[in-house]
């Protein structure tokens, strides 16, 4: 699990290998990741967009940018959380993800919230 606190916004991420959707002979390895975003600040914030930097076992980098998460731009009042689960396909059995969320306070102030790196590892890849 990874965890990062930036400007009063805590982001926790856990990941797992999804063997039923993976096809190693192609090669395709699918991972799910579950994110909890907690607003520990005194300000209401809205998640506007996301940025992911994904590195596979061959150090190939893929960057993903987009509005919101899972089709939503959630608003988090103080002391509330938002959770979601998403997926990441990789051509290798291991990788690392990290990134940022762009958030905005009601005042219009923009915040860049850090997402600490987390591992994507198929269990059979670890001795």
C-alpha cells in the first residue's frame, strides 16, 4: 500500500494482480488498484483531473492524463473520503505507478496532490 498526504488530502492506494483477466502468453498482465482519497483539510475540494506515470519491468513509460476518475469529478467536503477501483494492463508481470490529482478549492485555488508510487506485481513474479 502507498500513502501520501499533500495539502491536507491523503491518498492511499493498494493494488492486486487479476489473474482471471490476465493472459501471460500474449503477454498481458492486469492489475486492479483501489484508491481512497480523504480530505483532512478545512476546505472543500473537487478532483478535476488525474495524471499517471506507469513504468513496466522493461522501464517503458506510459503517461495517462484525463478528467476526473472513473468518469467522476468528486467533491470532497472536509473530513470525507472518496473511494474507487480501476485497472492497469501491463505487458510485463511487474511495474510501478505514481501520479498526481489536480484538485480545486471552492476559492478557485488549484492544488496538485501527490500519489505515492505503488507496485504492480504478479505473485508468481516474486521468489
